[in-house]
C-alpha cells in the first residue's frame, strides 16, 4: 500500500469517526431529554410532561431550521457564489438570530414550567442539563462543518444493495438538476463541477 492509499484510508476513517461522534452526541441529547421527561411523568404526572414534550418538540423543529441556515452560511463561505451576496448573508444572520432567540425563549419556558411544579434544586439540575445539551449541539455544528455536513452514523451497518441504489439514484437526479441549472445559466459550469466533485468524493468516502 503506497503513501497516497494510506493517506486516503486515514481520511476515510477520520470522516467515519466524526460521523459516529455526531451520532453519539445525538443519542446523548435524546437520552437527556428522555430522562427529563421520564422524571416529570414519574414525579409530577402526565400534564407537565406533555407540556414539556411539546416545548422540546418545538425547540428541535427550530434547531432543524437553524442547522440548515448554518449550512447555507458554511456553503457561502466555501464556494465562489455569483451575484450579490451581502443581502443573502444579512438575511441569513437575521434568521439565525431569530431562531436562536426562539430556542432560548423556549428553553426558558421549559425551565419556568418545571419551576412551578418542582423544587429549586431540580430546576438547577434541569438548567445544567440544558446547558450540556447546548454544548453538545454546538459540538455537532462544529463537527458537521468538518465533514461538509455529512449525515451522522450510529454504529449500525446500513449499506446494502437497495440503499446504495437509492443513494446513487438521488445523486444522479441531483447532478442532472444542477446540469439543467447550468444550461439555464442559473449557476456557472465551475460551480457545477465543484459540487459534482464534492458529492462524488463524499460518496466514495462514505462507502
């Protein structure tokens, strides 16, 4: 095995470990939320638990949107985007600020709701748990940037003929759509080639 092959294998394993790390963080976040909701059910009944579940669900929906907005910002910083970008960047920042504010307010609503039914020691424990969750999401965001926002792994072997065929089909459809955008002069040929090469490299490293 030559030096280039060893270097490629090292990059491939590093990528897989980062994706597994993201999957592990998501499992940890899910476990913290599940523990919190379970304790509410056991000690304070279904009503406060259902309200907290609703608030936590809203938080995750806003996080999902915020994650996509963050990915757009990363793509803008990584690619040569044609046209005026200042308005796009400002709009992304405003949306990111709005989403982070909504997430903060919903977290405070969860804490306030627990405050009315639990002791202050339990409220402090909840605050610590939410801070840990925020740190874990920050780590997910930082690691996602390192792997070009690839999907997380959970240690489960999910490669197979049907999965591979489905992924190949989706990639071909995406590239075909981008090619049509080049023909309509919506994106440049250079931008298309950069996206194509990145997607092909990502597919090879994910196998």
